[in-house]
C-alpha cells in the first residue's frame, strides 16, 4: 500500500525513515521539508495535499494538533472514501469523524524516540480501517520501534506513560549524570554511563520477561551498595513522585481532549 504523509516535520520524518521497504510520499507547506524527505528519506514529494491524497492508499495526518482542522478541512473531499490515520494528540476518533465523515479512520499515539528507531506507539482499537489497512498501519509504526493496540479510552494513560514518559526518563538520566560528575567522572563519561544504563535496563525489561522488581533484586546484593541506594530512593519518594507525575499528566490530557 502507498502511505502518504500530510506534514513532513520531525515525527513524520522519523516514521518515513523507518519505512524502508514501503511506498511512501509526503506533502508539507514547507517546500524545503518536502525536498529533504525526497533526498534523505526516499519519499515521493507532492506539490499539494490534493495530489498526495489522490496518490495514497492511506493518508497519515502528521500536522500539529492546533492546525489540523485548518489543514484538513479543505481536503475533506479528497479524503472521502480514504483510510486516514491521525497522530495528532487530543484529536479523538469522534472529533476526527466530525471533520472527515466519509473517511475510514485510525488514531495512533507515537512518541519522540521514534526519531532514533526506538519509538512506542499505541493504536486505537476502535478503528474503521479495513483489516489489511489496519495491518499496514501497524507495520508502519512497528518499523520505528514497537506498537500496541489499546482501547481509545486509554489514550490519556498512554500519553502519560509513553507520550510524555521520555521527559521523565531524561530527568533521571540527567540526575544520575550530575551525581556522577559530583563523584569525579567527566561530564561526557557520566552522561554515557547513565544513558547506556537506562537503555540496557529498558532492553532487559522488554526481552527478559521478568518483572522490573525481579530485575532490581538481581542487582541488589545482600548488604551491598545498591540496596542502600534503592532504599534511599524509596525514602526520598521516587516511586510516589513518578506515580503522581503520570496521574497529573493523564488528568491534563483528559482535560485538554474535552476542550
């Protein structure tokens, strides 16, 4: 299937980069962005949204949420009868259906690590895509990391855990690196140690099948250094702070989607 992207910004470029063996195209109001997608990502560039819609079997709405309506409303006729996937935060399937009543719809929530091929995307279960179209869009987002299918009512939780989650983890990596510098490491070494440790730990969670608590216990030798550090993190409220952050983020996401 031919996948066309309305928008060629950072997220669209990340997805296009991962689509190595797929037929892909894009349109953007920035001619420079279209040229870059052609030259660097192997995408077919289009000079108008209408031309992109006519060519594509599936159109991905990859424009910013605040400009989506203005960008898409003029294309409603061109998108009639088309499969349309949206990655715009806050745009529910109900809201998309009001804008594109004659299109088949799918909602996807990717995150920024897609830019390095390690993204996490959630795809709403309540799609009106044909089975082959749904399989195709799932393959697209799996190509830039991982993709899971969840009920759309859980998208606020998805936003709070994986959409905003990279920001939380960057703060942890920064804090670990700062502490390492305080202990005498160079800034470059401390940052590499912290970042690679986070990467490897996440990989172990995904590939070992073990609960994070079991993996933590494997590092905590009786009477050793790690258990003292873990107890300090508990005393300082790391777990409670993270859980509170996720809850506040989910609540804000719910409030924004109702606006």
